[in-house]
C-alpha cells in the first residue's frame, strides 16, 4: 500500500484567509499540534513577506521536531536566501519555490515570456539546492497552463535540483477527471519524473478541492497539500481531515495510507478554529458538530442497532470529544488526568493557573466539558483580567458601562449598545484610537451555562488585529476579546516601533 505524504500548509496558505493574522506564538502552538498530528511536512510560512513571518518560521524550525519544515519563496534570490536563513535550525528542511506558468499569469501578472519564466525557475531551484537538499518547485496555475510547457519546465527544474514537483490547481478550476489526466500526462511524458516526488495542491473555488486531491492520489501523486478545516484564500484549500479520512475509510479503493495520527484530528481542528477565529460549520464533514449526529428516527434506530448502518467512521477514531463529568468537587488530580486523556502534559505552574480558572468556571456552570477545558488550556477563560466591568446599565435605547483598568475607572455612555460603550471605555482607558471592524459571538458548549466566545477584528491605522475572549458572560467575553486585540497592537509598539494610537 502506497504511503501518501501530507504537506500541511495551514500556517502559510491557510493564514492567507481574509482576516486571519496569526502571531508567532500562535503559529508555534499550531505547529506543535501538527507535529502531534503526525503530518510529514509543515509549511511554516512565507518568511520574505514580513519580519514577524520570518521570526515565526525560525521559531518553528528551532522548536518543532518530527515533521520536515518548509518555507515558501518566490523565484527570487532574496526570497530564497531569507527562506534558507529562517530554516537554519530545522532538523529537516525544505525550500518551496514557485512561479506562475499559465499564459494568463505570465502575460498579465508577471509580464514575462515563457522563456524568461523558465530561466527564473531554473535559477531559483539551482540557488535553493545550494542551501538545502530538499527543494519543492510549484507551477502556479498549472491547471490553466500549457501541458507541454509544464513538461519542458519540469525536466529543467529536475536537472537543476528539484526533489518535489507540485501541481497546483491554484484557482480551483479543474475537475477531478481533468486533474487526474494532467498528473497522468506528466508521469508519462516528463523525463526523470520517477526521480522526484509529485504533489497536488488544490483550491476549493468549485467545491472540488478534496475530490481533485483524491483523484490525484489515484493518478499516482506521492504528496497532497492540505489545510486544517480547509481554510485558505477565497473558498479555501483541500481539507486535511477530509483527505486523510477518505484515504483511511476507503483504503480498499485508493490503496494508500498516511502517517497521520487520526485521534488528533478533532483536537487539531478545534485549535485552528480557535486561533483563526473561523468557526467550523455544523455540517462540515468529519469535524462538524453534526458529523456524527442523528435526528431522523429511522437513522437513530439503525445506529442503535448497528452503528455502521449510518456511520461509516467511528467518531472516537478521530478523537471526537464527548461530554465529561468534571464539576466543582473535582480536584487537581482529576483535572490533570483529564488533560492527559486529551493529550496534554502541563507544568505545575500552568496546572495551577488552569485549576484556578477551572474552579472559577465551576461556580458558573455545573459540568465542565472537554471543549471548556480546551478553552482553558489556550488561556481563553479569564484572559486580560487586568480589565474588569464595574457596572453595566442598559435602558431602552442606551447603555452605560463602567470599566476598571490599573486602578482607573472609565464610565462611557452609548446609544449603540453595551458592547460599543464597553469598547469606547477601553479606548479611553488606554489612550488608543481603535476601530471595531468585525464582532462575532459563538457558543463553545451547550446549555444555558455554556461558555461563549467573542471574536473581534480591530483596526489600528492600516493594520487589523484579531482578539478572542471566552466567558460564560458574553459582555465579559467581549471585553477580553477587545483587550486581547489591543494588547497585540501594543506589543508591536514595543517590538517593532509601530504606534497604533
């Protein structure tokens, strides 16, 4: 049975989702979870894009062990040199360079001839091969490119030192039959194709990213490029969980497997959703809340008699969370045991902080679920407690809020509701001119005592910062989220000299 490598690009292509801006520590946390998930390659970022991006890639390359760490670079000397520098401390390194090859991209975007594009590609691969022994080359917009031009260029970059050829359906244009046909054509016509790995990278503009990726596996690719929850630009990328579980569930058909630890899938999905602020739709395949839920009486009867009547996968196989019985009488040992069951080993100091937050939460709700604990682990509950609401008064048509910070109290009145008043008070207390551009509230868990999560996007100058806050009180969650976004901006004042005021 063939082994399909999983190239995980949530931290690069996934972060290009509009409104998503992961900070280095958040990217590191996701990268560590991807290592636990067992992916083969983590594309940590595009280091030439920004100093913070290079810092994140360097941090991941230094601290995350197991998967190969890849960095993206355009077919430019400076990009490749920055990528190489960012990967210096990785135990296994890959430079991923690319250039557009379709007529529409070459003419309108690059404004270069096919011969110029070919020369740039070969020069880029040759340079990258001087820094690392693993170079991936991508033919951007391959599915709208001339096949014979791809064949010609593929042979030249192989000779220049490429070890992986990636065939992207960059704009989600191909059908499964067309994409499989392109892979088969390249395998048949590219000289030296058997000396390199062949990869597929599909976008979901027509809802075919997973189908195209699986068609490519059937056609003979060695690697599939995916993101957790299918996030990415426009309609997103092929979803890791769907590709992996399709290969596992239908091994009889694909005759292929991956090295992914399936029990980490649900946890990884939740973590990426948490950090990006992108909620997983309830009907999302594999990881959606309704993926293993049955309401029809006929379906319920069938599942109770034999699970496989209406479930082709066991939810426990992907580590799907279930409700647990942890409450106000539970002690530190029970909490530690449950965290270990969820796959987390925490230090004594962190356990103390989580336990304190856990006890505070049990005063507000009777039973604490797995999702509640995950929120505590990611420091969502009780973050920014240097802010507190002293008073909230809401009368028809107006709201008054009193907020305390550092011994100073600000009282603000607004005709646009308590959240607006709350955020005006925080702006005044900190002396910043921040603008709320997006505000959302989600229920993390079920019931009247459920934790609510506020996700905000706040604008400072020309920059957007995302903040999250979790509490059983949605106004308090809103306060934590806004303060979290502002704290990120203020940290850039210290680290990069950016002034958001």
